[in-house]
């Protein structure tokens, strides 16, 4: 099955899964106004194969990393109420079912950090990927929620990455 068919099927499946998870914003705090611990709890409830472990701190900030059963990596950097970097990385496989599951997680990630605007942005980048999966993608977007998002895709390694930071 081609990547464009996978992406089309993904659009249908994602609507249901996104509404099942939400993370409440924190008001008045620096960072992205999302509680890291609540985010970790929601991610692990959705995917029991994700086990977050504290890794080497980055710029004196706590760094939590988890790798799921399909090889996706989630990374959250920052204090519980001062999340500074949230990153999700996935390497596409030949298994279309795995790709669909991982794209659903990326859609939830985009929606959590960028709201509907983030989800629309994610879908637009997937549409570009569906047109030509051999072409690299590098897109940066500022969101009303005072967050900056970046999506990259490397066709050589088949790595799709989404990163959010405050701005």
C-alpha cells in the first residue's frame, strides 16, 4: 500500500482518537503552560508501551524520554509546570498498520500543543508528504497558544519529527 493511501486512512482514524485524550493548560506559568506530569500520564494511558525515564538533564532542565514498542521517541524537557521542549520522533516502517498508529499519536501531539491550528498544520504537512515522500520537509509555525512548532521529515532516514517550544 502506498504512503498516500496510508495517510488517507489515517485521516479517518485520527478524528476518533484525538477526542479521547486531553491535557489541561496551566495559566500564568512560563514554558508551554502544559503540565509535564499530566502529559506523561496521558501519553502512557494511551500507549502502555511508553515508559518515561529521566535522562541526562539539558541546560539544567529535567529531560524525560520514552520509546514506544514501534520505535517512536517522545522527549519532554522542563520542570513539571515549565515544559520547554516537547518532541516526538517516528521512523516510518514498511508496516502500514504501525504507521497509522504512530501517525495518530503524532496527530494527538499536534492537537495537544497547537490546538486545532496545530492539527490542521500537521495534516497539511502530511498531505505534502503524501504527494512526494522522497522530498524533505521542514516547516516552522507559530501558534496562538504562544508555542512554536517545527515539523521535519528526512526521506533518506524516513524520520518524521515534531517539536514544540514556547515563544
